[in-house]
């Protein structure tokens, strides 16, 4: 899924930075950059499919909050939504009064930006599911996930994942045809919720495995590539169900 967005900021350096962050984010599709809110408003009217605006608040002529109120008054329930970017934290309350998705306080890093962008991605994914008559809470299986790795969002194909190891606040994702695992700051439980249950299986407090990557099994372990992963008592029941496919 791609999110069509624009950036609005009257400071050229800030505008350049935010657009560079957008261009580095795989699921964001930059549709324009504007130095004031009036120009942005014209673009919004001309691009009915626009979904997201990274919007500075304190600007001349028309402020970001005023622009957000104008958008809200149009009654468009499907967007565009707003992520505010500002150097003034006193505007946070006003920002959330106009139902902003998030609020980035300058100066912000790419990691901070990525968190806000991921929140927008989750929002539009839920919206898309609702439009396709998918019951809220029903897992939507995709062939990829996005992970935060080394201060950037990386697209990882589901089919390439062999197994995942949890390490307190981090997880290691071991991929086919890649010597070193990816290291991402998240919990194993959080990642498990994002993975399709039809493909992945939790067999240990610290391990999730790809069913398709399993080469051999015993009653208490699985073999993936050159790695033997044990099955703990807590997951014996779900593992037993998995073993039926091997009998």
C-alpha cells in the first residue's frame, strides 16, 4: 500500500528535510511540497486522492491549524489526514483538536518521523480493510512487513523469513540467502501479531519459525537450515497440531 502525501512548511530547510524523509520511506508517495498553506490548499482541491499532509503549524497568511480546520469542515472522512510538524509545543493541544494523526516537534529525527509515518500506515490500512468489508480485527495477510532497522524502515518479504529470535527489547530476523540477521527494536509478541498465522508458528518463548522453512522435526525441536530450535512446554499443543502435517 502506498500513501499519497504532501509536505507543507514555510522554512526551506525544514521543507527539504521533511521531503527527504518522505522519499526515504517506502510506503510514502510524495505528491508535492509547498512553502505555504494557501498553495497546499489549492493542491488538496486538485488532488482528491490525497491522503496525508505533513504540515507545519506556524505559517504566515494561513496557519497549519487553520488549514486543518478547513479540511475538516469539508466533511471528507477518508482524508487527507494530518501529521503536524512544528517547533512550538504549545500548539499540541490545538493540533489534536483537529484530529491530527500525530504531532512531530522540531527538530525531529528520521526515527521519530518513521514512528509517525508507521502510525499513518496503520490508520490507512485499517481504513482500506473497512472499505473492503473486512471485519475490524481480522488479520489481513500480506507478503511483506516493514521493520525499523538502523534508523530506517525496511521492507521485508514474508517468504524470505526463516525464523525470528527474541532478545529482550530487540528481535533478530533470520532471512534466506542473507548471512547476518536483521536487528529491530520491538518485542517478539508485537512482531508475532503482524505475521500471518498461516505461515508462522511460535514454538518457544524466544522463537518464531516459518512453517515453510522447517526442514525436519522431532517431538521437541525443528531444524531450519543449520539451526536446531527447541520446542518448549508452553507451545507443545500448537506444535502437536503442526506435526500432524508431517505424519
